[in-house]
C-alpha cells in the first residue's frame, strides 16, 4: 500500500521537506496543501527579493545569539543539516551562491525567484502533488477503531473556504509558518497541543514626533542598541527612517525583546551607543583628543568619521550643546554630556512597524510537544512539525530560512527512517 504523506503549508520548510521525502521515499504519495494561490510566497520576497537563504555562521558567537527561541533544538538539528549542507545542496542543484561581507548568503543572480524556481522544479520532477487554495481547517487523529473506515489512514484533513473533500493521510507534516494570531493555529485545536501565544519578533520601532526622524535615510554601520531596564542589546548597522529606527541592530533587538515589547504594548525606552562596542571612557578619550586638536573650530564642523553632519548636529542638540560653539569652549561638563549622549542616547518607543514584506513570529506549537531528535509529535504518532509553526525563530541574516531547510530535512529523514518500509 502506498504511504500517503500530507504536508500542510507550501513555504520553505514544507517544500524542502517534500523534495527530501521523495528522494528517500520515491514510492510515497507526497501532497503539499497550500492555503494561498502559490507556493513559496514568503521566500520570493525575503532579502528584499534577493533571498538571503542562509548565513556562513562565521560571526556567530553562540546559537542563542541568532535563535532567541529554540536555540537548544536548533543546535541539535544543525548537526544533521547545517548551513554548509544547505550551501552544498543548493549549489548541487544548479544555484550558484555568494557569501557577502556581512556573511549573508545569496544566489549569485540576486534573484529570489531562482530559489523558488529551483524548489518548484524539483518538486514537479520528483512527483510531489501540489494543491493550492487549500486552507486546512482541521486535522484529526483517527482512532484505531475508525482507521479501517478511512482507507487505513491515521489522519483526516478538512478544508475551509473550498469545495475540497476531506482527505486522509498516513503521515502529516505541519509547516504552515508563523501565525500573527493564536487563531491562525485553530486547525490544530482538536489535537490538544500546547500552544505558545504568537507575537511579532522582527520589526522596526516607531519614535513618533522625535526630531531624529528628520534624518531619515541616515545609516550608521556599527551601533549597539538596547532596552532600558533590561540586559538585552544588539549590535550592527542602524537605519533612521521617517517613522523611527530600523536596520539589523534594531531588528535583532526586536527579536530578543519580542515578548517584553509585546507585553508593554510596544512602549519602552530605547538606548543607542553610536560607537558600537566602545565604552564611555574610550569615547571620552576620543572626544578629548578631538577637542585638543581643533580648539578654534566649531564643534558642528568636526565630528567622528562614521557619523554624518546632520546626525552629529542632532546629537549635539541632544546633549544641550550649541553647534556654533568652539571645541575650546566645550569644557569638562559639556564633554561629559556629549559622551553620555554618544554612548547612551535615549528614545521613547511608541509602536512598531513590520519589516518590509517579511513577517516573523515567536510562539506557535510549544517545543515540549515534539521529539527534539525527530520533530515527531509525542502525543500523535505520525504527526510532525517543521519551520516557524514551532516556537522557533531567528534574527535577520538568513537564519530563519536556514531553520526551515534544517527542520524540513530532519523531519523528512525521520519520516523515511520510521515509515520508509510501509
């Protein structure tokens, strides 16, 4: 009897798992059910349409730093299918890749549709069935007494908003991605799983009515950002926007602080060290040296090379200093105020903005529901989970897609090892 495998969700994890399943179980009937009109819609827009599909991990100090939720699970699973494996897999399937200076990996073509096209081509070539516009409304684990009445299958799958009949499967792999609301996981309700409330985890912050927004478009390549009253901090480039602040440093901080900011209704105090990892004494020494070398020049005309004149003038104003004053007039009090601003500049967050077209959540199916080794559900044999539907998420930089490839691979391998002889 042919093993029937249903994959719920046609995103990165689901499509990759489908390909890997057909490689290991070519006789199995693998069907991907996607609620939207097309597969891999999120992959098509990630990385600004260029598809940041993984990362070299060269600058990763710890897995916890890039996977705020699910780091222990990812540390284990990456041993099975790592970023190096993903790089090799895509190149072996005709996609030439390039690693940027920031360690993000993109296709040489800089076109996300090359990734979409490669995955869909391989799915069609291997005989994966694809059913779009099939939004699952319910998954039920059929009792042993009813299995014979359902073609011997262990699961029934119902759909909403369509005329599609109920379908049955021996194995179900859920890869629906992140849901902005708990209601997006209602199709799992009958399975009695522990669900962690989903909240956004990758977003820029709003600083309404703050003068800094007049500097929109300004980029500072190396800052440290944190939330007052917490130990959370993130480093990297920062972008000033017309609504507030964005860029890798802010996005990474938003990931670390996702639940804190959600619980605070996105009202908090942000602090910025405009000199990255430099501490206050180090910045003070630099300012003192600038003052000594430029005594008769206006402080607005001499500024650190990594800042532009508009931002520097803003920071002078933040420090209560007049831009037209001369460095000789700064004095120790003025220097101390300036150094305090440069290393601990404060802004009031009031709201958030979604990061481009991408949407990442923390929360979802609690990791306690699954086996960390196989991704199989502990309470429902034959039910697997992979990707962001689980309470696993990452910072920006290709780590979320790497999690999708890794979990899709591990789930497929686990299914094949357990059910490949059915």
